[in-house]
C-alpha cells in the first residue's frame, strides 16, 4: 500500500526547499554584485571540455568585473548593507541545506 499523503508531503517539502535554497543563493549573488564584489571564477580545464577559456579571456573577464565594480553608483554605506545582505542570504541558504539534512538523517535510522 502506498502512502499517497506522505508522498505529497515529501513532494511539497522538496519543491519548497529547492525554491528557498535557489532563491536565497541567487539573492545573495545579486547583493554580492551590488556590493561591488563581482565573483570571478576561473573555469576548470577538462580534457574533454567543449570550450576552454584562454588566459587572455579570463584576464579580460576579471578586468570587466573590476570595471563594473568601480562604476557602482552606491554609497559606501549602501555597499556595506548589500554585503551584509549577501552574507546573510548565504548563511540562510546554508542553514536551509543543513536543516534538510537534519530532517533526512533521522529518517534513515528510524
């Protein structure tokens, strides 16, 4: 016998959890950029990669990010608030993931 109500509860919790984690992470990235701290991540080099950025392209992307950070129209106080909002959002995102793990792990033992 399938417990359909349990299935619906798990489905709903998974959807809400995914929306919360993705939403908090994307909001954190947006606030990080607004604070003038554009994250530039150099891509990993894979042997079977379709596209590999050259060092010149990576340098160009870092230069564009630095230029965008200098053009930021926010005051230093507004940048600080955006940075605090970004770190808070990342913290809440991590807490949501840890809470999900906390909910799953006891279920495996019971």
